[in-house]
């Protein structure tokens, strides 16, 4: 069956061979694993990370066409990064930033503001400065979370960012079209960031999830990375939020 003249075919997929993918937050966790899967699929990489040494190690493994070590919440530096790209790119994946948990009585406003910068302002900055560098039909893809959907003490900042990102992505999908904009909302993922947040409670949390999650295992960075690659390759997807939590949200509070 062929499509009617002038009407795009349906269910089209394109792999990442010879595509250029920028990964912001590429030196550890989900970003590093996504970069590995892009490389395995034949894609070219531009790696961005805050930690120069970790970024260097990632570059030794993945042989990117370019690297840049800087804090992506630095708007001037972020703007220069996109200006300095030698040519257009196909996809941009943003994994930088982490959750901020703090009750109001103990909150440091400067830290809370930085947490918003790492989520909302960073997303806007990448869209603003990267919009003319991403090829039509390419992807701007953000990694967020699901944990902030449940209110609780210490969750004010995380919940606000969790609620804001899907709305931001839906609006950017309209403003940046035909560039596609999407969001992955992850539950607990077994990453170095999770380890740093949980400390000596990490093993207990892993065991709890293995017992209670419907999938009977912990979600790994490779799971999220595989979803990211799928979203990049499926050119019918835009403006949406894709949950990946192993069924965590289905469990009782």
C-alpha cells in the first residue's frame, strides 16, 4: 500500500546511522547510557557534561565528534555552545539536572532557585538557543521524573517542576515544529544520582522495588536510554510525556 500523492507515509521509522545527537548530561547515568546506545546504532555524538574528567572518560569510550565541559545552567555558555556547533544536528537529549527535596522550614531559596534553573530554565534555554540548529523532523528530548506527582513534605520544588515540564514540552512542540519536542518522565532509576541521594538506604530501596514493582525488577539507565532512542527514531511523536517507572505509579501510596 502506498501513500496518496503529497501525503507522508505512515509509521515511518528512521535509525540513527549518520545522525548527529547532542547529549547534555552525557558523562554518567542515563545520559551516558543513551550516548552508548546512540553510538551502537551508528549515530554521531556531541557530548556535554559538567565534570571534565568524567566527560573525558566518556569520550575515550564513545569517540564523539565533539565534547564540551560546562554547566548547562550557565545561559551564556549554553548559548555559545549552540552558536559554536559546526553544523546542524538531528537530535538533542537533555538529561542534566536532578530533583530537589527540602521542607519549607529548611529550604535555602538560592538552592531552590537553582533547582528550577536545572529543570525549567535549562529546558527553555536549550529550546531558545538550539532551535535553529536542530534539523526539521529532529528531536528535542528532555528527561524528567514522576516522583513529584505525589504531594508530600519536602516535595514543593520537585512537584512544581514535575508539573511544569509536560506543559512546557507541549507548548514547545507547537512553537518549534517541525522539530519534535518530547519528555521522558522516569520513576526510580538505578543511577549514580540515585545512589548519592539514598546513601546507605540504596540497597533497601532496590529490594523494595524488586518485590513490589509489577515488572519485578529495578528500572536501569539502559531502559530509559532505549526509550529515548525510540522517540528519536519515531517521527510521529511530539508534544508528549512518556512515563517509564516499571509500574511504580500503580502502587498504593
